[in-house]
C-alpha cells in the first residue's frame, strides 16, 4: 500500500500572495477587514454582475448565508448529492431544514445495470428508455466518451423500481405514430439538474386525466381489450 498523500485540493500560490500577505502584516490589517477584503468584494460583485459582494471568514459561513437567502421553512427538505462534504449538510441542519441525500443505491447499482441499459439503448428499434433521474445521473457519471446512446435514456416520474422501454413503430403500420426524436446531446446538462429541484421532486397536483376510452385505442389494442375472456385473438404481426 502506498503512503503517498493525495490531497483533497492544493492551493495555487504562484502570484503575489507572499507580497500581499507581508503588506497585511506591515499595515496591521490581519483580521476581518482591510483594503484587500474591500477589493475582493467589489471585484466579485462586478464579475457576478451584482450590486454587492460579501466576503466571509470561511466556506461554512458562506453556506449559512446561502441557506438563509433561500428563505426556506423549518422542516423543508434540501436535496444534496452523495458526493459532498459535511459542511453542506450542517448548514442545512443549523437552519432547521432536513438534508436529503439523493443518488442510486451503491448496494444495488452495479456495472451490469449500466451495461444492460446501454445494450437496450443501442438497439435501433428502441426509441426511449425511461428511468429514475438518479439512475440517469449515475449513467452520466459512468458512460465514458462514447455517449450517443445516452440521448435515448430520459428521466421520468415513477420509475423507482423499474425502467420503461418505448419501441419505434414497425414499418408499414399505419396506426402507429413514432415519437419525435430525443433532443440532441447526452441529456446530462441543465435538463437533468431540473429533476433534482423542488419543482420536479414535489410537483403541483394536476387535474385528473380524461378517462381513456376504447375508441381512443389503436384498432389492434381495442380488439385485444374487447375480446371475451379466454378467447384466443389473432393480431397481425405488423401491429404493436
């Protein structure tokens, strides 16, 4: 086993840090305030295109301010990725909220699951695969450089214990209508981030859908539903 230290991060000190530190000591501005702090706040505000910038003593203090700015209510749930640090959860707890860690279960998610989804997505007859958003995020993390198949895999509500495969229409079937192609890209950007927002995790109630009538179904499906119990039904192979 190697004893080499692998740092979480390494400071980048290749500029005027020593010069500016010596100036702080020389002028007595070594705590809380001073011209360098003011410059930092002004330049950060300018860079972020905001009216004000506030420097704080540590990252934990910045997290406390960020959580307070959200104006959450006591007991509200705040979603965190599993790859984080305790300071993020601590700031949520101090403010009276509940941190909720979201990701796939490492005890059940295996490389075989990823390979199965990839194999299905690469099939030309497959149009979409609907999965839980946490599974999509795991795929984004593990897919590698060949990611063309990823566009077919889309997050959707209710897929906590299964995934749903949607096939393309068989050629020559006039009753089948293909879905529009998936958006370009691998689906791992802001469109995936939305699924971990409160809007997606706790959607507003929607009005009940109109009941599906027999007349709404394609002919082959309607014939299957209307067939008497126990009666064998011949469905043309072109119908799906």
